[in-house]
């Protein structure tokens, strides 16, 4: 990046541990790369995000990441109870940028690196000539399906679609994770670059021994508990498997608006089957605890109706964890079906059958998962992303 301009990064996270999810992990890995390879850039990087401490809103401080300090401006407070949030975080984030964005003193030379599209409107309102790049973690074409608020308001839904088209048209560069997104964005932008999510390979990666790994019935889901994640099908599959494999246990990590209903479903199935529940709900946990669960699990199960390229799957592969998943969004670019993963149509019966196929040849699936994870190492992935951002920044400076 040019020394006369800054990189201002926007995400609905606190850049340390909230919320647990793909964007936070992807952004954190980008900052890890910058701190390691371009340490001088950390002094010209500003992070705009959220905080769980209401008293910190609107105050520029600094946070320590990977041995370096980054300037941090939280523009709104976020509720840690993901199941009972009373307000739209996206809307609060946009309003917060409008309210506190003047503190950034935006200049023409700055490049805005945006992880979540609601930030674009406020940034352009604060500085109409602002240049921005987007990392599209999932396709904007189906983004409204994930709404918790305004889901049934057709005017807002239609307006949001038009807003997203405005966002796409104005971007200097858009990183896309999957081909579906590229096809959807082509009518609105020619500035599309294929990207990958990245992971930091765990300390155990170098010592991994697939042949010492055996299937022990420990299943895992990690993600937001929302309708589109299909966790109900995973829970039902665990009960089906329990009839044949007495040691089956499913750990559900995460929280969300569907949490209460899923717990009620589990209680109902336990009564229906006349057996103890094979399911443990852990709630949301810090990334280190989620990684530890992956070390202890045998198979990750994802059952989403739509996705980008889930960080959870990449992290699972790095722990040598085979995956059962639907084939939606960019998932097929992250896994190799019949090698490190098995595809399911989302039904409980198919999920159970996929688990059994992996269990029958477990060490081979585990070895493939481990080997394929290396392609997503954060150093290589973010080197490409950084170089693309630097090229855009140089173009801005020449104008």
C-alpha cells in the first residue's frame, strides 16, 4: 500500500473473538499476514467494527493482534446473546458508521476494504469519492434469505436488492469465493477476482498421523443456529445413527434464533425414541474451544441451504476432520467429494448414510482432509489478496 493512504477495514466483529464465524476468521488471517509480512502497513490500517462494551462505542483505541497494534473504531455495541438479539446488527453497524465515521477523517488516498455490504452506503455518504474493495463471503444474490429482521417486508427486501446492485457497481474490486457469485455479479461489475478463504494450520498439523485415527462416533456441527443451516436434519440423523452405533454423539457448537426450537426438537426425539439424547448443545464458544472440539471430533456435518465457502469446513480439514455436507455455493471448491467429504441432499437419512460411508474407510478420508487443507494456508491466500489490494491502491494514487 502507498504510505500516503490508509487501508480502512470494515467488519461486524471486534477483530478478536466476536462474533465467532467466517468473516472474523478470514479477516483475522488477513491481519495475521499483514503483521507478519508487511508490519509497516499495520500503522496505516484502521479497523472499523463492533464491540461488546457499550462504553467503548465511538472511541478510537488500539488492539493488539499478532504482535502488532491496529487502530480500532467500534461504531456500535453488539449483543453476545445471538439467540435473542433485539436489533439488526447490520443496520446498527451502518448507522454507527454514519454517526462516528467522521472520526476517521477519510481522504481520497484511503482504500476501504469492506467485508459486509451495509458499510458501503455510509462510507460513500461520508466521502462520495471513496474507493472501496469488497470481499464477498457469500453471494449477495441470496443474502436476504438470511435476514432475521424485515424478512416479511417486501419493500425493504426489494430496496435491499437494489442497494446491493449499487454496491456491486461502485466497487473498484470484488473478491468472490465461488462461481455462483461470479455469475450473479457479472451484470454489475467487471472487477471480479477469484479468492479463497484462508486458515492458519493448527500446531498439530505437522504431527498428524491418519493411520492412528479411528472413527469413534463423535460428530460435530459448528455455526449459527438458523433455519438455513439445517441443524434439525443433523440432529435427526444423530438419532438414526444411534440405533445402529451406540457410541454416536453430536456436539452442536453455536447459537442463534433457532436454538430454542432445536433444543425442543432434541427433547421431543429423545422421548419418541425412548433413549438418552445423543446431542450436546455447547452454545457459542471462543475459537480456541471450537478448534479443540475439532481435534476431538471424527466428522464435521454441515447441512446448509446456501453458503459461500464456509471457514468451518476449511478449519475441519486442517484438523484432519472429514466432512459431510450439502453441495451448495462454493463448498465444492473446498472439498473433494469421495476423498475428504461425502455429499448429502440434506435429509436425515442421507446424512446418516454419508456418515457411515466415511466411517467405513475413516483413515483414508482423514488423510485426504489433512493433505487438502494445505491449499488454504493463510500466508499464500492472503499474499494474493494483499497484492490485488495494493494494485488498486496504486491506481488510486495515480489518478
